[in-house]
């Protein structure tokens, strides 16, 4: 089973930055694609980004975050990151990561982790 733990969320002012981490346990994450998703109160979960396995490494972004967010991986640390810059109040959500063979990672899943909460507010 692919086990991932999200961390790095918190409270940040508009225009600020945060870096989220998605740490893998029990498997080698460089062989998998990792997608980031988010869910705001009262809204459906939406895709944010995806990074392919390390032999490809292609990245993909939702239009709403393109140019502001960057996803990357550190295979030595078995971790995928989401660097979020120029944050807006509408970025407020619980952020989740998930892994499978290739991008796009499916949004219809039976299991999600606890996620990490990002709150953008002045």
C-alpha cells in the first residue's frame, strides 16, 4: 500500500509562501507519480498539480495555480514538495497528496490521508 503523509501547512498572509511536503513510507516514491489536491470548505476536491516518476519528471498544474506553485521531488529523501508562492485567500484549503503509476493521479479515490491545512488570511 502506498502510504503518504502531508505536512507544512499553516497560516500565511496573502502574497506569502509555504512549502508543503509529501513524505512516502514503505515504498520508493521515485517510481511513482504524485499528485497534489485540495478541498476548500463547501467545495469539491480539485487537482492542483502532478509530477511524474523520476524517469520522466514532467509536471502539470491547474490553471488556477500555474505560475505560482511548483512541484518537485527529492528522491534521496523519498519526498515530493509543493512550493506555493503569491498565495491568495482562495488557496485556503486542506491539501492532500496521492500516488500512482503516472500522471494524472485519479481524483476519485477511496482513501485520502489527513491532509495539511493551508489558511491564507490577513
